[in-house]
C-alpha cells in the first residue's frame, strides 16, 4: 500500500512511521510546516523545501500574521505556496492508497481544503490536545467537525477521544483506542534501568508550565509537605523558564534542593528513562492532554504515577488508588500534596502498583504494538 504521511518532524511521528520500515508498504512523508526532515525518516520518500514565495515579503506582513491571523490566512495563498496547494499537487501525482495525517491543527487542517477539491482515502491519528482542547473554541469548532465527518479511519490513544469523535459523527470508523501515539516501547531494553521499589528515593516531575502544563502547582504541593520530603531527591525535567525561576526561589527558601533540567538544557531520553527507573513516584500535571508518553514510560519503568486526568483520558491506564493516583483538579496544590504524601507513606501500595504496571507494560511492548498497527494497515489495504 502506498501511504502518504502528513506529519510534523517530531520523534513521535518518526517512531510511528518507523513501525512500517522494511514492510511492503511504500512510505511518503510531507510536513505542512516544511521543517527539516527528522533524521529517523531519511529512509522514506519525502518532500521538503516546497514552500516558495509568490511575491516578495512586504512591510507589516509579520504583524498581520501574528496579530490578525484570520485575515492573514485569507491572503496567504496569494503570497506563497500553501500546504494545501502542495498537498493537492502531491496527491494527484502520487495517487496514494491512503493519506494519514498525524496531529490535527497544523497537519490535518490543510487537508480539508484538498478534500473539497479531490477525493482520497484519509486516516488520522488524534494526539494529545488535538480535539479535547480545541473542540469548543470558536475558531476551531466548525473546522474540527467538518474534518471528523470527512475522515475515513481514526487511530486513537484513549477512550475519551473516541467518545468526543462519536459525539460529532456517530458513524466515525474508529479502528482502535489503544494505539500509543509514538508506537510501542522496548520493554526488555528498559529493564536495565529498573531498580526495586524499596531502593527508590527519587520524586520526578514534568516541568511544563504553559497553555496546558501546570508544573507550578506541583511545586507548590511539594512546599506544603516539605518536611516530609527532606530525605527524598526531587528532579524536574523539561522545566519552562517560569518553573526554573520558582525552583530557584524554593531552593533558597526551603530545604528541598530540587535539581532540574530545562527546555533549553534537556537531558537525553535515555537519561530520563534511567530516572524513571529509579523514581519512587512520577508526577505529570496539565489541564489538557491525551496519554502522555511520560505517563507510559513511568508505568513501564516502575515509577508510581500521579497524573492529571483531563476529560478522563488517564483512566485508560490508571485505576485510581491501585496502580497510581489521578489528580482530579490540576490547579489544587493541596489535593496534589495529599496524593504525594499518601503515596510516600504506603509502601504496600507502591509495591502492588509495581506488579500491576509490569503487566500493563507488556501490552505496550514495541513488537506487540507494531503487529497491531501492521494488522490494521493490512486490513485497510484489503478494503481499499
């Protein structure tokens, strides 16, 4: 089957598409943002450097794009080659059996314009905030509804998104709801990072603080129980600037000695996995998300997850009070502090969760997920 992937140049997209490497499928890649191709996709047939100007840049164009985006969108086809124009040209030329878009706002929206002009078989992978966060926003609502009614096949990572999509189109063809966005994980390889629960002394947390992330509330929660944490190591990864500033204040005022890496000084993925493998608890907190890769990695590597639950997404992997804790209000530091304290005081809970999550991890193994993915693509091929 000839498949055209329309995707951003993220590691998650590279990992998903990589599942099809060395198969009989013919793979093409196009990025609507025309960013440099991810190194792990060099084996594919790819299109880059396609964005061309039709007219020279003019004074005030950047301001118009940033401050008056709705007007800019209407005139941009006169200024440069658009993703929709190039995609239409590419689809006509390649005649793919399937066009598969990974992510909604930057990669799927341009295809809607193409669909109005030509016909093609369309699959879409819903990631993170794609629908949950944007579905009721005025500038996105109608576009999302039109797209959902236009797509032929849906790859989803959680039941919440299935319910959202079915509420818009009850006939939507949802292939499955348990496809991790970046494919499966090398479980056996990761075991070298795993140490016994009783030897773990680390609390690890994601440092995102932006439209979705709420790391500051986790930091506030840690301060509330600072006395209970004096014998623990605390590490924040991928901290945004405002989170770094808060960590420095806390370290100066309280005796927590929080260590961290920032968005600009990231640790490697392997180093992060090693930390999950030695962490007693792993905390992720946001007002909107799908199934974070870091949640799955915490489960796989034996860290007790304390995770926010936007729209009920995390419930697919966490049974509250059994193999993790669900944060019901991501902006309640008191609630979060109680969950952290409760986990740290209950060794039996953490040991039992470790056993439960070890079984869940088996279902996330790379070969297991890859075979499921290949089965679905093969089934689609037989139907097309």
